[in-house]
C-alpha cells in the first residue's frame, strides 16, 4: 500500500505497515549516493550493498542505513542484501572497466534479476540511457538497454527510466560540458554537436527514481525522462556559457574528427579520462530526445515544473563554488575489479617495495598541520614544485590516465573514497593519518601517506610523509629509478609546506 507524504510523492509501505525497505546499489556512484539521501528524506528505510563498505564511513547518512558488504557478482552477498527488500535500485555500470565491459554489465544484471526474484522483491528500478527509435545504439547504450531487458526478464516488476545528459555538480556529462565550454572560447568540434539532446537536472532524475518506488506493482516498462527543453549539443554549450556568465562561444563543426580523435580531445581538455570519454562520445552520435510516455502521469512534475537548463547549471555551479558537491562520477567504485591491496598486506612480504620517507618537525600545532595535509591537491596544489605535478598529470593524460583535472569534491575536507586528482583517499584517520592510492598509469602500485603526531619536545608537530611503490616486473623497477630524481624536487617541499615555515629536518 502507499501513503501520501507531507510533500507530493506517495510513500510505499511494507506488508508490516512500516515504510518500504529500499536497497541501493552503486552507493559510491554519482546518482546512488544522492538517491540514498532522498529516500531517507522521503521516509524510506534504506539498505546499501557496497563492495568496500569502509568507503562509506564518512558519509553523513551512514548511521541511518544498513550496509551489506559484498560484490554484486557474489550470489551470497546478493541474497543477503536482497532479503526482505521491497524495492531494489539497480545503479551499477562498468563504463570504466577496460575491454569487454558490455558482457560484464549483462552478467551482473542477469545475476541481480535472478537474485531479486528469489528474494521476492516487489519492484526493481533501473536508470538507463535514452535510445532514439530507428538509430543504431552505441555499445554503451546498447549494454544499458540490454541491462534493462535482463532485469525485466527476471519476472520482478521493473521500471526502467532512461535519461540523456544529466546536469548536476559532479556528473561526468556535466563535467564534459563545463570544461569544454569554459576552457575553449573558440573550438573546432565533431559534427555530433549538431545533434539534438534533451538534458535533465539531477534533482528531477532523483525525483523520478524516488517516485518509481510507489508506482503500482502491475505497472512495468521503459520510460524516457528529460528536462523541459531540447537543444543541439552546440546550443547547450552556448546556454551553459550564458548561465555561467561567459561570452558566446565560437563553435566550428568539422567532419574530420573521428570518434577516436574526439575522445582523445575530450580526454585532454576535460577531467574525464579517455576510456570513459570514448564511450560517452560514442553515445553522442545519435539524438538523445525523450519519447512521450506515461511517466509524467505516474510521477507528476514537481511544483513549478521540471528544472530548465539555465537553472540546473546555476544550481550546479553554486554547489561547486560553495564546495557542497555531495557525489562525483570519479568517486564510484569500478565493478569487476579485484580487492585493492594495502601497502601493509602480507602479499608484499619478501617482495620489492620502494619507499621515500621524509620526517619533518615544525612548531605549528597538529590541527594546523593536519588542515594543510587534508587540503592537498585540487586547486590547492601540492608544493612549490607545481610544474612537476602538472607535467606528471599531462603525461598521465597522454597515456589515457585521469590526470590532475579531476580535482577534489571539497577544497578542505576529504572522506574515504574521494578522488583527489589522480589519487584516491584510501584511509583517513583525522587528524593522524591520510593515505592516498595512486590512480595514474604506471607499472606498479603506489601510495602517498601522511602521518601527523604531536611533538612532545617542542609542543609542535611531527610530520611523516611516505611515498610507497610496489613495482610490477622489470619495467616497474625501471620506472621507479627514472622518476626518482623528481622525488628530490617535489617531496621535500611538499612536507615542508605542510608543516609550515618554521621547521627543521629530524636527525
């Protein structure tokens, strides 16, 4: 049964009269992390399935949800996560997986649907991508459509919502739009900029997702969702420029830019790495316009209507400016990848492990030093040797890595799982320990660790900065010694900057 909320969306109830229990997958992803907040706000009980539960510990909602640790491909974990669930949100994708990501996506969807059926889940809700009728879908969009079909074939009533470009702070599509428009006042572009597209604000996507929970169980199907306006991609860039207070952009479409060249160009100019850019760009070859459906009768528009593009852009930019970006595309876990080792794991025993250790003492208090450590990267930079980090970021971009342009979610505060340029926050014990895992391209694994402790002798702080590298094969060893001279330039200044102006090297 359903009950009308204080607002205008109905609340689904479990058979025992309590608010329905909703399972959210993809909680570390862009949409999943925000959906959890909205479901809780609307009164639902929420359970989360996460491969790495420790990455959720710093989220403000963690004490309000139940967390089940496990992989979506693990039958036991799925059974545990789906037990007693009324509505399951399937928000998993494998876009960042190299190679045959399509097969992985189909396998995960099939397994999830079967497990949901066995657990007697009442409703599946899935967010896919719009596919225009009569046009050949890109591999990415075809895999998305196949995922929806496999979920529906499970026999569990399924609502598949299909969206195009999602406009909101931190989404990959918005980051592409933002960086292309802001960085290139004059640009030669592929011919796909003439294709029509119907963007939708992330707040409206979340409304549709929450509202889908209470749609009558006899209703299933595919429903396109879109904002109130249709643009060409070029017009959308101009609309962004206007909303952001920028001058009109000069956009010159040319027919010679192949999808491969376009992807490389997007990968260099924006924070989106080549692998993801290639798959997103391939999806732009077709028009992305929502087809009429009954969704707006099943889930009425919010008071005041759906969000127009200019307002969606302004809302996103305000959040970026005020450092209130809740989730980002770059913070998502990648399915199908093995558990990440730690530099202290027994597997490294007896193997080669290079370390660069810097211990510096300063007179500033622990809280001041820690604030500098936690603010590392993004617009704050790393040290006085900024050019060296920029050079390493460019080299990473050129070989298909993420580079430095991912920045950070918040300029001052971190949480486990955050992306920081080409690092990932792996461990955070405020104000004692920060460990970053490198995600740049290299023949090995690397970490950068900061330990902060009080100095009983001076009343100040002792900072221990350690760069750790585990090489893979001969090339890994060669790589360490090639970059070793750069360590003498970047690591001392980084440690000294964190401690403050008054410091001395520990004997």
